[in-house]
C-alpha cells in the first residue's frame, strides 16, 4: 500500500443536483501500476486539442512541508516538441508559510527558468480597497496594462516584438516563403511547401498553421484545391488535392 495523500474528484449534476465521486490515488496505483515496480513519482492530468496539451503535474508521495507540495501547469506541443512551464501553485513549505503562486515564461528552452512574478495568499483587512500586489522580477519582465489594447497586442511576447508590432516592422519583416520552407522542413508534421504555397493534405494541421499566422497579425486565406472543381483548372497540378493557406493580397 502506498502512502499518498491525494485524490481524484469526478463531478457532475444529476437532475440538477451536484454529485461527486472521490477516488484515492492509491486505488488507481493498485489497479494500474505494475506490481513489481517502484512506486510512481508523479501524476499528470492532461487535456489535448490537436498538437497541443495542457497539463497539471503533481509529485506523488507523502506530503510534508519538506516535500514542497504543489501543482505545475505546463503545455506540450507534439509537433514542435516545445514544452512550456507556466504556473506553479505551492502549499506552505519550509521556505514560505503561506500559499504562493509562481508565474513562469512558457518555453523552457528559450525563456528563463526563474519565476517572472509571484502572488501570495493573504487576508484583506476590512476597508482596505487598495490594489492587489503582484511581485514582479523587473529585470526580465516588461509589464503592460491589460487595458492597453492587449487583445491586439498579445501576439507579441517580448518587448522588442511589441515595439516592432506597434511600428509595423513585425509584419513588414514577415517572409511567407521562408516561413513556409521552415514549416516544411520539420519531419514531424504534414505541412509541405509546393509551388511557393504552404499546403497539407491534413486539413486540421493546415488550420493550426493558419491560426498561428493570424496570431502574428497576418491576414490569411485558406481553402482546398479540389480536383473536381472547375475553378481549379488554372491551379498548378502539383497543388491539386491540397489544403492551402496563403496571405491575403495587400497584407504586408
């Protein structure tokens, strides 16, 4: 029997009434983990959409202050092989005697492994309507207001990208051909670059590419070169049967 203070909770509503079932992790391990192997050291719960997954990662074992109990929120992309660390929620431990949340920068290969910001639990006194404190590492973080046209600017992840985006340089420097060849060079995906066009036989993957380009502020057009469509007569035969994404005219 493993000594693990952790549970899975399944919830729903039956006839308008909330219903929950709690499953001890120990029971899951007893049923599914190989009997002769050492106990597992972690548990990951994931939700997946296309190539992307969002994960909640827990360490397994007896929870004490010395074990720094907490939850990591991370992402993975199976096509780009990118792993990103985004947030860690820690219970009281040997370092801090309160619950604390640590915000990280995402891409583990490119970004710092230190937290960008920390928010600490606490009780607000009656009558205290002052602003909530977020502790930010100003050496590596550029703080911008969420009210400052952030929906249009969230595609920039660095200070330089934001500056380039604001001045139009970011879009001016985009090279569709270079971008298409780079996508096609990745053996793990189905994207090809044919007749100077980004194409794929996989519609879902092509839509992921199109969404990524739109996130960069580009206006794109997607479609399918249907072999049975008379309008495809003037299309190079190498493109027939492909889904495609191209830049709309006058985008740059």
